[in-house]
């Protein structure tokens, strides 16, 4: 999937109300990722345990948490590749910076898990 990976970020809590507010732009990033992944999704979501392998190729050197990158993709793939991200029970995750001339993006593999 070709797009500069974005992290889930940290939610904020409104001091006055205690309401949890998602990090700015997260929902739009999830929706954009879902759109990119739609053409690769199976006819119906996998059932049971799922393996999710992801390589994040970042466009520029920046400080970004690997766990937050993964959380965004896990949430974006709910309902497409699996019913719920709690099904993800195995997988490898890596992040690196794009080589010269290489586009930023995600390399993803989703499969059933024994």
C-alpha cells in the first residue's frame, strides 16, 4: 500500500469534561488506509486467530512509535481482513526509512493463524 505511514498517536483527555478525544487526523488516516486496502481484502473477514506482518517504509526520518503505527493499521483493517483486532495474535512488525527513489508505504500480509 503506497502512502506515508502515520501513527495512531496518543488520545487526549479534555480536562473540563474528561472526554477522550482521538489524536488529530487519526480517523481520516484510518479511512484512507481502508480505502487503499479494500481491493486486497478477502470476500469476507477471516475468523479465528490472525497473523499480521507489516513493514512500514517511512518517507523521512522522524520519531514515530512502532506500536502506534501498528495500532492504526490494526484498527483500519477491522471488518475488512478480520472482524476485530483482538484476533491478531501473531506477526512481525518492522519500520525503516525509504531508500532514495523508493516510495513510502506499507508492506502487509494478513493470514489465518494455526
